[in-house]
C-alpha cells in the first residue's frame, strides 16, 4: 500500500514532476518507421507534451511542437520540405531544431525583418533503430540510444504492434513484475473466456506457480518462476526473464521473443509497443520495411458486455486488467501479499533511481560509452508458459501476435 503522496510521486509524468524528470532521461519509441511511409506526419503525445513527428524531404525524421508558433494551426497538416516542416496556414517554415527559417509575408513586406530570429518551436532529437523512431525529451547531454538485443539481432523477421492504452504506465510495468497473474489471468480466466466464446474445446490445464524470485541485475530486474513439477536445478528457474529499467519487458519464447515497450503518453495513457522477432535462420538481410499493426484495446460493448473475442490472448487479457485498475490505480487501497514482492522491489528501484538523478548522477540504463552499446545481449528462459503449451486453442492466441502480419503472411504461404 502507498500513501496518496507516494502514489502521485511514482505515477505523474508531466514536465517538472520528479518521475517525469527521471523518465525524460530515456529514449522512447514514438512510431514505427513504416508509419511515416504513407503519410509523412504523425501526431505524438509523450510525457504530457503534444508534438508532431515528420519526415523531411531529405528523409530525416524531426519532432516539433504540435501547434505553430504564429497563430497555432496544427503542424500535423504541415508540408514537409527539404529543410523541415512548413505550416499550412501562412507558410512559416521550421527546421528540426525548432528554428524558424522562413516567414514568407514578413520577408516580402520587410526584407530586413529579423522577426524569425525570435521564434522558437519546441523540438527534440529523434533517431531510428530496428524499424522504430525514438525520441529523447530529457536533459543534455543526450545519451546513446540503447541497442537492446532484439533491435539489432540477425536472422530474424520482425513486426511491430501498437496500442494506446487508457491507463498510467506504472500499472502496466507492475504487471511485468507479477508472475502469478499468468496462472490466473492467462490460464483460469482464459479458460473462462473460451467457455464464454463457446469454445470449451480450447480450454487448457492451468499450471501453478510453486515459487517466485526477483533480483536486480545490471539492466533492471530478473524474474524467476518455478512451476509445479520444476525444481531449483531447472534451467528456466535460473535464467528467468528480464524487465529492463524503466519500461521494457522481454517476453515470449527464445524463438519468438517480444519486447513490450511502455511509453508514457500522459498520466492516464500509455503507448504500448509489441516488438517481436521471429527467428528464421534463412533470413540474411533485415526486412526493408518492418510491418506495423494496430492491436485492438478491449473494453465493454454498448450493453456493458466484455468484448470476449478480444480477451482470448495474453495481451488482450493484460490490457483489460490494466485498464480496469483505473486511470491511475489507487495504491492507497491495495493489499500487497507474497505474490507482490517483485512490485515492491521495482518501486524501490524507481525511488533509488530518483535519488540518483537528484544527486546529479545518471540513472540505470543511461548509456554513454559506444563500446558498451554495440549489442546489449539479453537472456530469456524457455518456460513452458512462454512456449504457450498451456493453450490447446488456436496457435495465434499467444498475445498481440494474434494480430501479427508476419504470421498472416506465413499462414497464407502455407495455403
Ligand atoms: S499559423 Fe502557422 S504560419 Fe500562421
Ligand atoms: Fe500478462
């Protein structure tokens, strides 16, 4: 249980809040590269700030304030040019640093005008890696964009799913420190969902947890879980799976690992990416375009009935749990038990990293040495839960990969 004050401290992400300051020390994916192919601008909200992502005519991505500095028309309708983005209303042109380069009428009437020198739009650095576009909104010097394992791995196909989830980022992260929910939400409740859908034949036999353990490691927290029939000698128990501080879970299986990346949009919304690699030994070159897909967010229909068909997979079930905890879960009302020790450890880690930045130090996972950022390798257990052997239902219902375009293509090819 947390006091109201502690809950506020850990959940508020806007500019000037302590957690907002800590979270600004990291790079965040804000779009898939492929999202800017059809349309060169995308509205983005991150850490409470409204921005517009665009690609200029030289192919460079840029990220600037969403409203024009002149009279506030949306830059989402801006026209991409060689040097930046031009506002549709009166043609003011901004570069990637937010500098105003042209004000056509001002310069026509007064060629000596230096008005544009006084204009500045918010603008942030962006970089691309592994088919994602990342932004950094924090203090300088700008750290390196971490080259986490799946972003740079060879011999894989990839796809990227995304959804905006109407709840605070922290309850999503806390779910990643909570192995016991897998037994209940993704097995017992899954069976109930299949029953509701009239698919009793898809029901599985739940596997229970015997023991859970958590330890802080170089990049975050490793979770270990022991299932019935397993022991401490079991390799899965020793390897576990990592939560990368502050916002990435490595999930899935060794042959189909997924990064679940949680990007705080504002206090009550989170942009969630499912970044999956499908191991394919025959793949020599990375895909030219990594397919992007939207993951539907479950809720209730008009009659108040849960959307059962969206709840037959881990991601749908997880989202329903996160959303129904409330916009910001009231941790003053919670009752933590033995199943929640990972959550308690993660909250402690957050507080420790807050203290670090307050002491003027870099928090965990801020990389500045390129030699340590070539390929940040991670290990993942190969638990029977990850392999989805629990589910006798359709192969696709593992998680967000239910909606995967790569699996669609492979299914088509087999027909
Ligand atoms: S509002 Fe953008 S140029 Fe006038
Ligand atoms: Fe889950």
